[in-house]
C-alpha cells in the first residue's frame, strides 16, 4: 500500500469502517483460535493490534512525524506547513501544524494535507517531542490504546 493510500481511509463513513473492522476481528479470531462470541478488545490487545480507525490515525500520524523530521519523501513533506502565529503566544513553543482550508467536506477533509495537521495538533506535547521514529511509534501506540 502506498504512503498516502492510508490517508484515503481517514474519515471513511462508519459503514465502511465497520466492514474493515469486521475483517480485522475475523483475522484476529482466526489467528488466536478464539470463539465467535469472545469479546474482541482483549484479543486485539493480545495481538498488539489497534482497532481500524486508530490504525488509520496511527499511520497518518507516523507519516506526519516523518515529514516533520524530513524522513519522508519531499512530495509528502511539502503537504504540511508549520504553524507560525503572527504574534507571540503561550502556545508558540509547541510544534503545531497549519490546518489548510478545504472546499469539499467529503474529500478535502480526508486529504493528507488536512488530516495530518488536524490529528497532529490533537496529540500531547510529549509525543511531539520524541527524538526517534521507534520511540514515537511506541508512545503513539500507547496513547491510542488508552
């Protein structure tokens, strides 16, 4: 799957997300040989699998982290822009991204240029400031599992 393909799944309608979640749940039950009516959350945690909607957020945020730290290809890095307030604010020291305006709610809000800053700005500062990709992935997954 391409780097930006996962962002197309961001803000999918719930009906489509449910289908993907059912497929993931079936795969988890198959791997763990669980019964059909066993609760799925403990099974997913046992496998260290995030539910589908969190997995999509994880992938978008990981790509955003790489773009901010110049570890992603330039065509992805060019899609995000650091937020520069016009005057000094208390939040100026936080690594925030500029959220672009979109024309279409159905597709514009699902683009990487919109979804990346939107999700990034919601993250706690201690996750933003991590120095390595591996530690970012670990902290982010812990944050999303909560």
